C-alpha cells in the first residue's frame, strides 16, 4: 500500500511540473539579446572585372532590437595568386540594421542596410581606403537554439575615399572607366 501511495504521489508531482511546460515556450525563438557569429564564404577575386571567387572570412556580433537587429562585423579576403598581383578587400567595422521578415518564427529571411569602413586593392594596384555603404540579404535558421545558422549575401560599394578626401569619381558598373565595382560576398555562418 505504501508503494502505491508513493507511486501516485510521484505521478501527481510529475504531472504538476509538466503542466507548467507549454508547446509555445518550446518552439518560440530564443529571447537572447545577442549572439556572436563566425562566417566563411566567397567573394570576388578582383573587385574590378572578374568572375573568379576566393575565400572570405568574417566575424560579428548581432544585437536583437525589437523585430530587427543591429549587426557589427568585420571581414577579410585576399587573393594569394602571384601571377595576378596582390588583391584584398576588408571591412572593419561594418554596422548594419537588419529587419527580420518573420521575427517570431524559428527561421527568418532578413534584409538591411549599413555602412562600413574598409579598404581594397585590385590587381592593378588601385587602392581604396574609406567608407562603403552596404546592403545585406540573408536567412537565419535555428533561431531558438544556442547556435543559430546564417546564409548571407552582402554587396558593398566604395564611395568615399578618405585618403583622397573625395568621392570616388569612377563608374560603378563600367570596368573600362577603371572604377571599383560593388564587391559581392556570399557566406555561411554559425553563431555561438
């Protein structure tokens, strides 16, 4: 009889604790305010006129704000082929505001705009050091876990060269005008 009373007591206590759990709490995205992430991807080998891509690495921190996020990041890419000359591209820092399309879901498309400070050098040793406006389109998955996943496409355009103290006077999409094209990066990342 004592065993039956003990088993019934244990079952009642277990059901009482289980009643506090709801399915909504288990499936809603995590309410953390921020996370740090590491990204790896590909970008253009030469920011002027090329279809070749090279590895790209980046690190950042995302602060959630309402239905969006403020993203502070940096990235670096460099072409190491000796026959093409030294080319590189970096931003440090880049600050963007990202708006989630479905912020209450476990995965969401996001888009945003930002401004970065960085530099690049093409194969002809043309250099840029200054401000780069950027646009971002991405997909954040596993938002309810401790390790969200990212797939992100970024486009940055050199616009204000601080070394010349002037706007870049080069055509954006015309390589014959020896101008810097927008730099396009695709990356995959994981948060922690």
